[in-house]
C-alpha cells in the first residue's frame, strides 16, 4: 500500500476526505466506490498523523 510522504500530500488527502464525507452516509453500501475511497484515504491520513503529528 502507498503512504503519504509529504505535508502537501497530507493536505490533499484531508481535502479529499472532506469532499467524500459530504457524499458518504451511514446508509451507503460498504461496496460503494466513494465509501471504499474514504476508508482507504482515512487510513493513510491516520498513519501519517500518528507518525508526524
């Protein structure tokens, strides 16, 4: 799996998470492409924050 390596990538990932949170609801399927993207990017952001913040 890839990793967020720079602050610029981190900020872009956080911005994408914010966009996805507007469309992903509790009723959305776990197989939905937006849900999957949100899940993956959130994990990357979390890993970056644990390491750098």
